[in-house]
C-alpha cells in the first residue's frame, strides 16, 4: 500500500512538474517573442528616418525567420527544455510600398497641422534658377527601365490642368482660403514642404535627383524639363484667364480698350480688335506674373486696378498685336500714336504689392487638387528615386516593412506574434 501511495504521489508530482514546465516554456516563449519583435523593429533604416521621418526595416520572410531562429537558439539554450520547432515569419501586408501602409507611416512621422507652416514661417530657400528665358538647369531624365518599372506609381496617369487651377485659385482667393484647402492633407503637405524641392524653392541641402520634384508630383513625367515646362504652361493658362477676368472687371481699362479699338479699327471690325487688345494685354500681364512667381514673389489671384503692372502702350507696341492687325489698322495706329498715348497715360500702375500667392502656393493648389492616390504614389516615387540616388542603388519600397508577424511552435502549441511601428 505504501508503495502504491508513493508511486501515486510521484506520478502527481511528475505531472505537476510537466504542467509547470509547459507553462514556463509558454510564458518564456511569450516573453521572448515580444522581445524579438522589438529587436526586429529596432532595425529600421536610419536614412529613411532622417530624410523622410519614415520608420521601416529592410528584409524578407526568410531573412527575418533566420534572425528569429538565431534569437530563439540563443535564448533557449539551457533554459527551455522543450520541443521547439523554430520560428516562421510572414511579413505579408506590412510592405512600405503598399500605399495604405505608407500613408500610416507618413502620419506617424508627420503629425500636426502643416497648412499653417506653409503660410507662416516656411523654412524653404529661394533657388534663383530661372532668368526668365526658360529652363536653366541641366535637365535630368530617368531612362533606366528597371528604375521606371519598379516605381510605386507604375507610371499612373493623372494631372491638373490650367483650367482646373484657374477655378480652384478663384475659390481659394487668398492665404486663409489656401490654409483651409491644405488642412485635410497635412501629413503629405508637410512632407512636401520639408523634404522635396521645386523649381523656385528648395527644402534642404541634400542631393535630389530631380530639380522639379513638386512639378513631378503634378505631371508625373520622368523628364525633369518636361515637368517644368508643363507647369509653366498651366500657370500661364491660369494667370492669363484670371488677368482677363480682372481686366474686364475694371471699367477704366475696358473704356480705354474700346476707345483705342474704335480709333484704329472703325466700324464693325472694332469688336475683334477690342478682343485682340484685351487678350494681348492679359497675356503681357501674365508674363510679368510668371516673372514674379519664378522669383519667389507673390501674385494676387484676382487683381485690383492698383495691382496691375503693365500699361496699354506696351501692349500696342508688341509684335503680337501688330501682326494680327490689318494694314489699315496698323496705319491708323501709327497716325494716332500720340492720341493713344494720352489715353494710356490716364491709368496709373503699381508694381509693388504684398498680397497674393507665391509659386509654392500655386503649385500646392494643384497638388491638393490631384487624385489622392496619384499624389501619394508619386510622393512614394520621389522617395524611392532619392533613396536610390543617395544611398542604395537597388532600393525598393516593397522590400521594406512597417511591421512583423511570426509564429513559434513549442511543445505542439503555436505562439503567434504581431507588432508594428506606432
């Protein structure tokens, strides 16, 4: 009987020890698993963090599994007397190249209201690239098909036309209206403000492959100069339409145009001359506006009479007007030059003003008007392009991860772990 009792006690004790061992193994697996997730996440790329405030680490399922197995082997040596089959990592769904994950990482890195920083106290530097004669920088073109094919956007189309800019500029009207427009996309706006250059201003002194990065986001061409010229055309279309609207809202200018048109083109053809003069005047004013924008000065959205910079004399003296006039009108224009000069002298112009929007803000209107996915993917393109240019020739966002998921099997039980940057 005593032997039976002792044997029973021994079996109970052995069972309790076995259960305790399993509990200890399970507890240690949970403890070490949480530690190992932090260890993997701590291997974030320092360049991504420093340059773009993004946290992500390089790897793949096999590499992370190998690291976890080495951690497991080291941690379990002499401690976990159990049947452990090792770790199995599955990183699917955590790729930085996934727009949803990128957007989350972006919001983690850039918090707060970026709109106010665009308007007040911007920390950007004027580049002074443009002399008014066109594109002055050496145009860079991305031609490598591998680089182009692996861009997150995959050449997705979509842009904002000059007509769209005109309408949105009218609705914005001033700096307060722009602040409201930018508030919705604060993280992306702040990233653009802090990390990317455009033709007029730069964000930092780091190396950027493309000169016109904001312009790339709007147009999406891998030809730097093509993006520059496309934006210049859009700005001209928008400013020309806005100037034409401002011109027709000024009774004094309209009266002068009518008087000059009647003087040089009497009769029914005078209406066509009126239109010609108005369009030429608006275009001349637009050229002055572009000169201001490319020199980081502000241009009002809809100008008041005292903000108009050009006079009618310069318009009538331009070849654009003279080439479109018939011979009789040209003759009358020369004969009545003094009379017309007297009319133009009745209007005074002011060349200095503080109100309005600058180049950055006109471009930001177009950027905010873009489709959300197109804008985000092209931002991702620029990060991938610059990371290749600055640090790693083979950089690919799809090989960087914002979280980790893995399983450890110990004593027939699966222990699952999942974590991400927060």
